[in-house]
C-alpha cells in the first residue's frame, strides 16, 4: 500500500464523512483499528481532518466501493502533495564485496595526492569509515604492507565526475580558508633590516703618503750643483 500523507488527519476525515468501518480506515491510513476507534471517540478532537480525495490520495470510485462492501480494502493513489513533501535522501553507498578490499588503496591515494579532502568526504565517497581512513593514514591497518595508492576511478569505486566534484569542492574550501587567514605570512617590519652597502675609505700607501707630505728641496727641483 502507498504511504499516505497525514494518516491521522485522514482518519479523522473518514470517521466524520464516511460510513467506512474502523478496519477499512485503519488499513488505508496505516493505523491500528484501536487508534481509529479512539479518533471516533473524539480523543483526537484537536486534529483537523484531511480530505484524501481533495489531495489526490483516494478516488471517489474507491471510496464508494468501500462503503458498499465492508470487506473491500481501498487502494491509495500517488499524491502530488505527498511526492513534493518527501525527502529525497540519497541511498547509502553500496560497494560490492569483490571491491571492498580495494578501498584501502583508494584511501591511500587520497592521503597521498589530495590531503585537502577531508575524512568525512572520503568516507562518504568510498562508503568507508573514518576509523579505516585513520588506520591507513597512520599505517596501522592490518593490511598495511600490501596497501598502495590507486586512483579510485581506476578501481571502479567512483566515477570520474563524482571524484572531480569532491576534489574541486575540497580545493575551493581550502583556498577560502587560506584567503581568510591572510595567505602567506609576511615578515613583520623591523625584523628584516635593509642591508646598507658600506664603503671602506681608501687608505693610501704609507710610502706615497710620505712623499706627498715631504717639503720640496732645491736639490730636488734643480739638481745638485758640481763644484
């Protein structure tokens, strides 16, 4: 039977507006006959009735058949309202038994090539646990000696598009975190003092300096005269 929307509210409407038996109402609404009886006893007086015909969960023909035959069980219709209100939860990822032994290799590939991908993302993508990921990273896994990094796409554990999406998401998040932290740390002003090139004063040779400082003599200018 199709799950209906607002079962108790639907039961209230049927109790108030039809001649159906408690068993017929209970079967249609997925309730116990005693619950329907309590509703009929006005215990659920604070619940507003929901018309299953108006919301597309029951046809008038089905209701007429059931009222004409107490043994007839009504068939619910797929309601547009119920479909819209259903939560679209993704089914848990299933990995075939033959490929489960390949997951440590895929985990090792992520640890080596994409450390920016979080353990939660790896666990969700590969259908594994954080404990297994940690054991592979810390080399405490029971099969560590045989684990080697292998692309999970090559192993057939995920599709290329799915892998690319996870890696891109992790990279974007990492980039935002680095940007928020200010990027590369700059060296504070004052710690790195500019190097000033110093020039040593030229020291003249002592002999040359002596010659420059000596007073000129007559002999030195005109030469020595001979007697």
